[in-house]
C-alpha cells in the first residue's frame, strides 16, 4: 500500500483512464457514428487510449523520481503551462457550435473532453509542491496574468458578439421586445406582438425592466436586436459590480479570489446566455447578487437590522425577473433567518420581522405597479393569464423534479463540460471550510432549488439565480497554492474555452444578421401603418411603423376574448398576413375565413414567403 500511495497521482490517472476506456468501448456501437462527425473514429479512439495506458504504466513505476524532477523550476512552469494549453485548446479543436452540442453531442465526446481535463488536473497536482501553503508572489503574478488574459478575451468577445451570440429566441424575444419598443416609440408599456390582449399597459411582464429597456431604445434611437441586447448585457455588468461591492468587506477572499469570481460569472453558461437574451431572466442574477451581499454582511455585522431590510427590499429586483423564482429565494432566505433567530428568539425576532415586513412591502409595490392604474380590469386580466399559465404548466402542483433537473444538468454539461463540476466542488469546499454566512449561502441555494424544482416548471435560464452565489464559492477556493495552480492552469482555461469558442463562432457566422438581411426585401412590399400577422423572425424587420401581431398574439386573442379566427382578425384590423414555407400550415385557418387572398410569393435564400392581402368586403 505504501508503494501505491507514493504513486497515487499516476495510479489515479491509470484508474480513470481504464474506466473511461471501458465506457467508451461500451458506448462505441451507439456513439461511433456521432464521433465520426468530429473526425474521431472508434478505432482511433481505442488506439489512443491503448497508447495512453502504455505511457502511464512506466510513469507510475517512476513517479517518485519524476515528481522530484518536475517540481523544480522552470520544469514546473513549463509542464503546468502545457497542461493549460491542452485544457484550453482541446475544446477549441473538438466541440461543435453550441446549438449543435445541445441536441447532437454524444456522451463519449463529453467523456473524452472531461477525461483530458482530469488528466491535466493530475499533471498540475504532480508538479505542485507544498500544496496546502499560501500561494507565493510568483504564482500570484502568473495566475494574475492568466486571469486577466482570459477575462479580457471573454469580455471583449461577449461585447463584440451582441446580437449574434445565441440565435434569436422566438417567440420570446419578439414578444418581450415589443413591450420595450412600443414604450420607446409610443410611450405605452404594452405588447403589440400580443395585440395588447393582457392590457395596456401589459400586466404579465414586469414593467420596470421593460420600461428601462424602452428608455434605452429611445436614447439609442434604434430597436434592432443588437441595440436591445446591449441592455441585458449592461445589467450583467451591474451584477458583476454588485458582487464586487459585496466582496469589499470580505477579508477571507483574496484579490485573486475576486478575479476568479468575475471569471466564473463570465464562464457561467446561464449568466452568459441571459446577458445575450432580451428576456428578463438576468434580473434574477441581480437579485441573487444583492442576496449574496446581504447574507454575507448580515452574518458579519453586529447591527443586522438594516441588512435584513435590505434583503427584503431587494426582492423587488427579483420580481422584475421571474417572480416565482425570486419569491422562492426570498422564502429560502426567510427560513435561514428563522433558524438563526431560534437560537435567541427574544432578542432576534425583530430582525426577522423587519425582513418579513420589507419583503411584503416589496411584493405590494410589485403588485400595485403591475395592476395600476385600472386595478379591477388588470386584476381580471392577471387572473385570466395565471389560469391559462397554470393549466399549461401545472404551476403550484408538486412535481417530481428528477427528469427536469436531469435535463438541466445535461444542458449545462453540453454547454460547458466543466462548469457544473467546478461549481459543485467549490460549494462542497465552502460547506466544509466556510464561515457561518458562507454556509448560509449554500443553504439558501439548496432551499431555493428544492422549492423551484418541486412547484414550478424549471427553465435553464432560471438557474442564473445561482450564478453569483456559485461564483463566490469558486473565488473562496483560491486560498491555497494547489487551488490557485489548478484554477489558473487547468480549470479556468477549460471553463472559459467553450464560451470563447461559441462567442467567436457567432461573430464569424453572424446568424442573426444574416437572417434579418435575408428578410429585408419584405420592407419595400409592406406599407407603413399596416396591421399584419407574420412569423416571429420577421418582427425585428417589420415592426417599425407597423402593427405587428405574432401568431401567439392571434392565439391569445381567440383564447382570452373567446373570438373566432374571423372575429380576431377583424377586431385588430389585420390587413395582411405573411406565411412561410416552414410554417405554411399556420395560414390554413386564415385562408379558410375567405377574407384573404394570395397577392405575392417572395422566394429568398432562407425562406419562401407568401403574402396574403385582405379582400375588400
């Protein structure tokens, strides 16, 4: 056993390589065809693993001597630098674009990628001397350079890819953008896409977020996709700023740790995607950043009352995102404060009462801002929407979350193979070695996850509410030499490589710009001040100076106002309908009304459009 213990690094490498090789052989019948698409034949993969096993055997025998050799500078830095390059470029070479990964990435490819990263981790462990000591000045400088380089590349590409990273999210982005642009152009907070079926102003979506986005659109003088997407990106920058403010009074986290927090956010799949989408999900991250700040200060400070008020009041920010998710985190914070107060309830009940009162006030402000100025009418519209939403999603009923959470895990691993594992490792270390406030953060995360997954339909974007809290845990890892070495030379290069790859590809491919350019020919054919129904992708091309109603809007009119197709079209004065080859069946019900006739067929590089004009009665 002593002989094996002295060779524990290479024994571990050998063990996981054997295990991965066996799994790949078992998966070869099902994954072989998929791997071939990435120039990885089953035979070549098996040959590479046999060669790797052959190389690991002599390394295991001579590990003690090799360890003494490789821990001497400059050999130590050269090997760690090599591991860093491999951990970064293996993703650049093998992974496809994110849309393809989400639906067509074989498990074997993910396993190969993670295995290579694991081997890089073991290499860095092998070359690291005095692993539990504090990082020295030289290592700190090297890590600083690596962090700054990765951060600048990711941030620059993130800004440069606005409007291109992530294909247009239909129908959500046209639906939500119509609220902001209608406010910018007409001063009305309503969704013309939905034909104002849920009121004017709209009672469904949080008004504060879209009012600010509308003001931004008015100031910028543009309502194109790239301009509008700068707004959630700016909210993402604000999230990072709030997190850094929260860290100012945390001596337990080092300067490198603060940089690691920022890098973790930049590399978070949920954070990156919500900063490049017009939906209001990014407001959950801003609320979570406030919760992080409040919880850390609450357990550090002697005077806790104002931090309890701050935690409760910040719930208003969360309601501008996804209210059920924000409310779930607010309830989780309340449970943590109740448990804390139980130790000395006589002197602590006031603090809990202040949190409950400020939370209730935040919810009242949200409710009144959503329902005013016509409280009875808007309340009725809100009940109509919630009835429909509850029926469609099962809101509030208890669900077994395993399938939904499994899908979220698969989604995360496809987008960033190491992000979830890195975060879980950091959270476990924080639970083991953290302070009271830090453990409270983990408890808030667990309770929030339990409430959301049991009672609501989860979407991947909702998990951005955990991104600032998980990023803090990653930052707290960087207090030992070994964690700094692993983070700088393996984990952060592997974490940030997939988003860098995706951001760069989106800039190169320009999918959304090409789609909008493809549809420009329609502009000259559709007169201004026309009321039309068309596919979601055409909203950004045709909405200006026209009343653009989406197919979802037409469905909502029929459902909420109990109208026939003919009545719905007449009620909104629809003069023109545009169908496409992809969604031609949508026009069938409209054609059957006898109100419209085909006036023009427009072939384009991506679609053929059929323009139906309303006949004069």
